[in-house]
């Protein structure tokens, strides 16, 4: 796990800060974002420490989501789902991590917002005939095989199987859905682009933002 932290926050934090972060995340914590009060379970991706979620949240804030059907794929604690619900969207939240799904439900109740949340490995448990307006994806993008449910938030597989399966499943989803995915320059971007192209898809850059010397990209996935 130390490798993840070194990659994700390299050139930013000292080794001592990395150790402190690991210690901090061993316990349940509280987190507040734009008036939303979240409880973050210890085995769930923390949106306050890893910038991809908050960058996507900032972008989401500029969208008109009223009455939109939104799917958050890999919801973690549910921050993006709650922001979308707060803006009037009808939200479905899924994650392979059971604790994450329960965490998202807890946070929805805590903030008196309505979401539908359940366990799913990518789209495996999603109704293939249900069409969403927007699908939000904050994927695991470090090379390596996850050993625990928590590590599914970080590792995409030694052979990038997460992205292979994601792009294949998207290519079979209903037409007209809009997919938005965030990644950073700490991962193998060329490999991800190639896998998308192999599935007949294209990653169109819609946002580029640098935070603490890490460059993030939000891509729209198109056919």
C-alpha cells in the first residue's frame, strides 16, 4: 500500500506525511464538503485526501443536473452521488466494495438525500436496458492486482483488466449515455488510451487541472 501513496502524492508530501496519512486512514473519519457532512469508513476511499474526487466534484458543480439520471460507478463514500442528488438528479451509486455501498447509504441518510446504492462489479448488476444521462467514473488506475475490497479503489489489475472490462461493457451499453472519467498523469495514460481505442472508443479531454504537482484529466468517453 505504501507504493500507492508514493505514486499518488509523490513530490508533494514527505515520507513522514505519508506515514501520517496511512495512520489517519486506519480509523473512521468525518469529512465536510460544500455543506455535505460525510462519515468515511476506514476501508473506503477518502475523498479529502486523494484529489481526483474533489476535482470531479468541482467540475460537476458547473453542470445542470436537475432531473438527470446519474450513475456513479465506483461511488466510494458517495460524495459525487450526493452532490448530484443535491442538484436535483436521480442518482444510482454502485461499487464493488460492500463497505463503500453501505457508507454511501449512510451519508445519503445523514444528509437527507435520496440515492439508490448497491454492489456491482462495473455494470454487472446494472440493468442493461436502463439508460442514464451521465455516468461518472473515478477508476482505480495503478497497475497491480487488488488483494482486498479496499484495494479495488486503487489497482486496475496487472494487465489493466479493469479498463479492458470497462470499455468493453460501455461499448454494449445503450446509446446516448455520456461517460466521464478522471485519471492523472501518475498512471499509464497511453495504455488506457490504447485499450479504449481497442474497444472502439475515444477519450476526449474536457478538463485538465494540476493540483500539487499532479496533473488530472477528465475525459469524455465517446464511440
